[in-house]
C-alpha cells in the first residue's frame, strides 16, 4: 500500500513525466527501425511506378558484423624463390598502372595511357577504382584500397536524364567489384553501395519477358535498347551470380526473383533447332530465341560460364543450372569445336544454323573464347561424373590460346584469328575437322596416346609449317581470358607449365604494352614488335589480367576454388548456403541443400 502510494507520488512529478515521455519516444523510434527496412531511408529511390515493390528486410541475423582481418602486405609473396619475385613484379605493374590512372584520370572511369587523359566510358562513377578494389585487397595494397573506399562512400550512381548505364558492364564491373570487395573486407559501405546499385538497375528487368534490356538510367528508371534491339544471351545470364549473392546478403527477394525468372525462360526454351546451344539474341517481348547464331565468344561467353558458377556459388545446390551447363558443354564440344590438321590446334568457334539444322561455322577464334578452358577445368574438378573430354578440351584449348601468344613476334595475342586449314578427314570443308570426328577415330584405334589436340608442352611452331590461322582482329586489348585459363589450369592440375606460360605473357606485356608514367596500353598489331599502341587501358586490365597473373604466381592460395567463385570480371564471391528460413522466404525449391544438411 505504502509502496504503491509513493510510486504514484513519484509519477506525478513533472520531471519524471518528461523523462518517461522521452523514453517512450526513444522506444517508439527503435521499434520503428527494427520493423521497417532501414536501408529504405538511405538508398537511391528508383521511380516506384517502374519497379516491383521491395519487401522489408527479413528479420534474420546480420550476415557479417566484423570487418575482415587484413593479411599483411607481404604474406603472400614473402617466400624466397622465383614465383614470389614474379608475384611482386605483377604487384609493381599494378601499382604503375593504378598510380598512372590516379595521377591523370581519377575519379573518371578509365585512363587513356598515351594522351594521359581521363575518359568516362561507363557512367563516370570511377570505374577503374571500383573494378580494382579487390585486386588491391588481394595484393595487400591497403592504402590504395582505403582511398578507393572513400570514393565508393560518396558515389551516388547518378546520371543525366538522357544517359544510360549499360546493364551488362555495370553489373559485372561495378556491382561485381563492390560485392567482391565487400566479401573480402566486409566493410559495410560496400554492401550499402552494392544494394543501392542493385536497386537502381532493377528497371532493366521490367520487360515483358523478364530478360534484361541493354541499358538503364539509374535515376529516372528509363531504359534503352542496344544496337541489336533485343536481349543478349550473355546479358541475360551474366547477372545471376551478382544478384543472387546480393539477395543472399540483403535478404531482398526481388533480387532473387528478377534473375531466377530469366533462368526459367532458359530452362523452358526450346533450342533443339540449334543443337541445344543458346542463340545470341532473344526477344525482349516473349523470351524466345530470335537468331540462329550460336557462339562461345562475344554475346554468349559468360552465359555458359554462369551456368556452372551458379551451381558452385550456391554451395552446389542449384542442380538445374549445373545440368544446363553439362548439356551446353556437350553441345559446344559436339558442334563448335574443331581441330586443325597439321598442328592439331583445338579451337571453338561460332556458327549460324540453317533451317535443316546444319551448322555453318565461321572458324573464327576470339580471344574472348579463351575463358572457356578455365570454366571447363573448373567443371572437370567439381562436377560429379564429368566426361573426361571436358578436361581434355580445357588443356587443348588453353594450349591453342597460348600458341596465339607464343607464335606472335610481340609475344601478345591478336584479338580474333581465322583458323584456316585443310582438313584431313572430312573434305570438302576448306577448314579443320570437328573434334568429335577425330575423337571417334582415336577411340576406334584403341585410344592410343593423348587424345587429339591434347599434348604435352611443345615448342612454338617451326618456321616451315603454316601457322594455320590468320589474325583478323590484329590488336591485343590487354584482355585477361588466356591468363585466366592458365590460372585455373595451374590450380586444377598443378602443372607448372601454366605458370611459366603466364610469366611469358607478363614479360611480353612489360615489353610491348607498358607506357612511361601512363600505365599500360592496348597494342594495335600484336604481330609487330614495338608497334603502335592504342590510347586505351580498359579497367579489366586492373580487375582481371593483373589479378589472375598475381594469383598465378603467389604460392599461397588466397582464393581457393572450392570456397570462392570468380564472376566474369574476375571478382571473387564466396560460396554460400541458403538457410532454411531464407529458402522459405525466397521460395527456392530446386535442388536445395540447407546449412543444416551440410553442417
Ligand atoms: C571483361 O569485361 C569480362 O571478362 C567479360 O566477360 C568479357 N570481356 C572483358 C575482357 O575481355
């Protein structure tokens, strides 16, 4: 009785009432924050009439709270020996390129290394910085990384109302770069910005078919078609890793839904008329193929890569994507893979398929296609019951890609070559023979020796033999695909030959592409020594070429291939497993294995 009277008295005091009122307001504010999506206060708000509504963040535990440890600068190359020195040399090359960019071009997108001027090729948001963050982290360049973070902190992803961000490039370079740098450093600003950008690009998916349109204005949500008019096969799949990892980190269902809808289009597509290969162009309206051209080079390359990598990224649970990859590789090896008659150079080309189902190959081999050995080797060591020809093709094709460098007087490869040769087995084709034809014959002869096209190290062609190809895209554009494949073959086979070949490429880069105080420049004609340079240093040189070379030479393995998956711009993303509540919330049903199953 006495206690309740005195409590009553205390509560009547004005000061106590004010304190209680304040506490109540604080309580209300905290409760509100916990029950709404906090990021919605900060993120770029795309036009609401153009976007699917974004659900609140789920109430799950935060994925990461603590910033990552920073491995000491010299921990990866601190050992005595030639490889450590070579890794250091690549780090030096990166610093030369990046500091030249900082001096002459930052915060614009890229450096023009000859004129030493900046250029904004991709939205003007500081592309070379964002694309390079994870390379800096892996090389232990933390001062440069931190300075880059300051730029990321301030980026707003804004653009004038009449400009458009190219969807494919913005996803692989900016979004992939932010996500990877976040995964390595766990600095929350990187995830916030990735979330901002992921949302700002969502209007690209607002097509009738759900396939992404070529470009989008990140402020007003307007979209624009590209030169081809419709949806590219590469564009349609080369956003799966980035958006699925973003869905995992943020819990936002919309990120998962927009990209899985694209996979549904591909799973349901009838591509029997192109031998189970996916044509390069698709209708934005109804999601059906609208071309009869198939390729593993430009317009298609990374789409096949992302089939395998979706399975790997999701802890080997997305078995439907895996099966699509196996089916596609079979089709690539059956229909697009050829062998030259004398040097037995294996190559993969593009083709148009006529109404009778006959393939008319172009016999062009693009440098871009030299990513394929990396993907094949990765699949060969991870897929269950993989046919041995996957690894054979990986080794043989990587060999051909190396030959394009090794044959070349500059030591660098032309961008496109026409493989021209007289066939041994199937006249009257003026070109090489399908690899499967040779494989069958080899098997019929008792599978003696190496399979056709696969061989141990050999010297460069002797000058009497024809090279069996002609450069038709003569320049070397600082591209990464061949050294990417050397890296994957080194990690999957342990054969030091791939490291040695990577070193030869690096030496050629130093000789032919390095520019005094200007970084590195593309080379106009790879078959001329000390020739003209092109005024370009694409950001992929920093993001990919130098990263793969560095990782090829470090004795440590900071990115084990069973725990990380590289996106197509060489940004490593960590393998993840959906938890049970996320599977339910995102409505994921196919081939799932949960954290509970795997723990
Ligand atoms: C990079 O931007 C990516 O690797 C992309 O998938 C293909 N082209 C360039 C490098 O050549």
